C-alpha cells in the first residue's frame, strides 16, 4: 500500500452519561528486532524492521439498555486489546495463499472473546455484550468481521456502499419473510440485536473487499448513522481533506443531529 | 481437515447469495440485498467418512460479466455459475464469465446452476439452449433457492468433484 491516511475518534454524544463505544487502530508488521548479532550490518539490516504492514481497525459499541453498562464497556476494552494482540499474532503467519486461515483465526478471536464474556458473566439480559466491526487492511484487501449494528462503508468515486448488513431482529425477520419492510420499520423490537458478542446469539459475518487507490473506508457505531444519512456521509468522505478532518466532521454532524447515542468513526483513505 | 474454496459466480441478481443462504442456513429471503465485495460462509460436509469444509465465496454480481474481480477467484477449487432462468441475459453472459474464470484459474470442477426453477411461468431458457450448455465442462443442475430444489445436490456434487478432480 502506498499510503493510508487513517484517523478515529469517539464522542459520548449529547444525551448519554457515559461512552460505551470503543475503537482501536493498530498497525501490524512482519518484522524482526535484532538485539545483538555477529551478522554483518548489511545482513542484519535486511532482517531488521520493515516487512509488510497491515492495519487493524475496529469499532465496538457496548449494547445499551442493559444494566451494567459500565461493565460492558470495560469488557469491550479488554476484548479489543485481545483482538489487537491475537490478530497481530495471526498476521505473523499471514500469506495470501492461506488467507482463509488468517480470517478463521480472526473470527476465532471474536468467538473466544464471546465465550470468555459468557464464562465470566453468564448468559442473561444483564450480561455485558457488544457489537463489533473489524477490518484488517493487508495491501489493498480489507478483511472484515462484523457482529451487530456497527457498520462498515466504503466510498469509491462518489458512490457510497454499505459493506455490512445490520444484524438486527428486523433484518432477521425480513429474511425469514415474517415481516415486511413496513412492518419492521414500525416494530419496537426491530432494532434489537440478533447477534452480539456476549449476547445469546453470535453469528459473525465474514467478508473481504479489494479497495482501490482513492477509496475511503468508514467504520462507525450506530450513533453516527442514526443521525447522518448516506448522502451526508458520502459528501463528507468525498471531500479532499485529511481523514482526521473527515472523521471530526462526521462526528460533529451526528452531534448536531441530536447526538442521542455515543458516536464513533474511523476513516481510512487508501493512497 | 480438508478445505475447498468454492466461488459463486454470476451477474447481478442471479441468486448467488440466496443459494448460499439456503445451503448453509436453510433460509430464503425475499428481500434483495446486493453483495458488496465478497461474503464468506463455511459449511462442513462429510464425504466418504472424511470431513470436508467448503469455503463459500459469494462474489458480488456485476451488471457486466467483464467487471468480475478475478483476484477473488485465486485459489478457487470449484465454481458455481449461477443463471437466473427467468432472465435470458444472465444465461447469455455466463459463457463470457466462464471464459474469464478459466483464463484466471484454469479449468476447475464447476456447476451451472439454472436458478429460480420454481418460476416456471417466467422461465426464459429454451430446449435449444441445452446443446450450448452441454458443450461446456460443467454439471448443469436446475435449482431453486426458494424451495431448495437442486441446492444440496449442486454443492454435494461440487464438493465431491473438488476432491476427486472430476471436471464434469
């Protein structure tokens, strides 16, 4: 990858007392740090540092409406730190020929965190749970794992596409053919999560997409998209400004729109 | 455990995702969602006493066959070409897709799924098309993601073919 401009931020919003969103951006490098060696400096330099770099970015949104929100928030942080460490380990073994193994290990990391949450807190409506949208950029290929209603979008040219599909009761019922779109829009349970890490159901969605130079990837919590529509997101991501400015503008729009939820955005533009 | 990568290929709206959903989750949705990039599902099947995991790569369909991203095909062990039997143009384009796929990864075991066979009133393929299909190295199976007809058979045939190396 010739360059990646990436920035993330989170905001508590205008209504919530605490912020249960979390995000992480991390780089992973296949590299070796040589402490001492009898090799020639040139040979040592060949192995020292460098190596292919990958970027991990993730947005997690602690499930609201449950008691123990603070607990959920803490569990999310712990989980995310686990992702970074374990995903970095996965990347050491990454090769394009075995990318499915890399994806499996990433997915397993998500499942392990889920199991750990269940083991510690049990399975109940009071137990901490979280959504997650995770992307790992290796070269221009973005590997994605998605749980719940945090989202990933990408902008190519002027066209914004939502990569992830919300894992909500409404979407699930429409999939079953039990609800029409109109029914789902009116049902109070429609926005409840059908899948969450630490929840009663976990069905990670796994995918990938090859990005092109100039493409912009956005990961966000629902605190953004409930106040900022696709057209507004596309307009911001289409501006010729740094990723930091884009992320700040998106969050500002969500706050201006009401800021009824915690809001988090990670913007990554492929150079 | 043996793993085989199966790519779902076809133009926009042919029913690739619905076939995977029916096969993996026994689900059929009437709500259409276009796939962005690649969605990957897994299903493990028993084949002659051995577990075989199928990695199902559901590639985004395009309006034009030539727009397919060949980088997604790399390492594919089998292909399911999906035609919407009620839309003649999806059949016409499948031969161009087949050429693109073969140029990218060579000849691998393949199924031609003639999908939406439940919609008999709107069926757009003619008996004369059978001759064109018969010339190509693929197994032709009529499928319905809605009723499940031919779905299990398509994946089962391809799973076995990827192991035995049978092209047709």
